[in-house]
C-alpha cells in the first residue's frame, strides 16, 4: 500500500512537470491550431499535388427565409411610340415566331397599339415584334 502511494505521488509530480514544461503549447480546448507554431529548418510546399474537383450529380439551390425587399420611389418609364405609327394605318407585323400579321391600328399608346379587327378589340405590344412594315 505504501509503495502504491509513492508510485502515485511520483506519477503526479511527473505529470505536473510535463504540463509545466509545455508552457504555452497546450490548447484549453481540442481543435486545430493553437496559434503558436515553432518551425526549425525550412518548410517546402513546392511539391503539393494538384487537386482537381468536379461536380457529380444534380444541383439544387433554394432560398430559405429571404429578406423582405421593397423598392420605392421608382420613376415611371413610358416608352415612346414608334414615330411612323399612325392610327388608321395598316402594318405588316413580323413576330418572334416569324409569323406575319397584317393589322389596322385604331389607337397608339407607347409601344402598345389597339387593333379593332373582325369585331374584336385587342392590344398588341409592338416592342416584342421583330419587324413592322407599313402596308399601303
């Protein structure tokens, strides 16, 4: 029993000596880096292998709890009508699908024109047309 106490005391003294000799090299919490690094000699980082990463599989991006955005005091923008566009005239409109449509303009408001054809009134946005030709 007495020899066990002497061995236990010697181990405690050795442990205290070990902790005291590591002065500043021990972190209070486990984790990478203590902020203290001692380098002896040279450090060679010239032979670092090339890392090549590629995405495999599908990506999914989503927004969770986006911030509320409010745009205020924006000026009102009105596009001017084409200078050649006149109410009562006929035009051949070429749409983005390459379809042609002959229209008779009843009213012009910006890039929008009102067309009254076959008893139907509709508004067309000529800004989406690829071309507009005047028909005599």
